[in-house]
C-alpha cells in the first residue's frame, strides 16, 4: 500500500471523502500490480487502472468545482483549486505510456510516487480548506 486513508484526510463532506478513498484505492491497486515479481507483463492491467483513475479524477474534480459554486466558496480559493486540478490533469495526461511499457518498474514507481504525494498534498492543504469552509458554514 503506497497511500493509506487517514482521519486527517477528511474534508467533512462524506461524498468528497468517499471519492478520495476511491482514488486512493486505485493508486494502491496500481501499486499492487507493480509489486508482482513473477515476470508477467502487467502493462495492460496497469494502463486500465491508470485510465480509470484519470477518468474518475476528472469526475471528482468536476464534482468539487460544482460544490464551490453551489456553496459560494471564495473566488481566490476556487481559482487555486481549479489551477491545481488543471495542473494534475495536464501532468497525468502527459505521462508517456510508451515509457511505462518499455520501463515498467521505474516508470510505475515514478508515477505512483507523483500520484500519492500529489493527492496527499491536495487533500491536506487544498481540499481541507474547502471542507473547513463547509463545516463552518453549516455549523452556524
């Protein structure tokens, strides 16, 4: 397991938390596929999980961005969120799957390192601000 859900990841919104957990599960699924040492080429399986993760992440980002509008989240933090989302999508779509096929272990470890660190940073530093905004708004 490369990344594990922690209570401090909670954004005080059950839907966002469940979506984050699903993204963590997919990253861990890719990690599990990369750990087999049986000399079987797992390229197709890794690419399939990676594709699901990309699609799900776009879905998740769209969901969050709709919530920003619905709840009147401030424009500065909304811009930061959208920039982070766009940067992540650009980075993920730029990953060369040919490199993954030719150099699976090194490439997958680099991809997994990026995905897990980015997600942890994004949840703890960016998404939690929105979660705290929601909590304050609805605790009044």
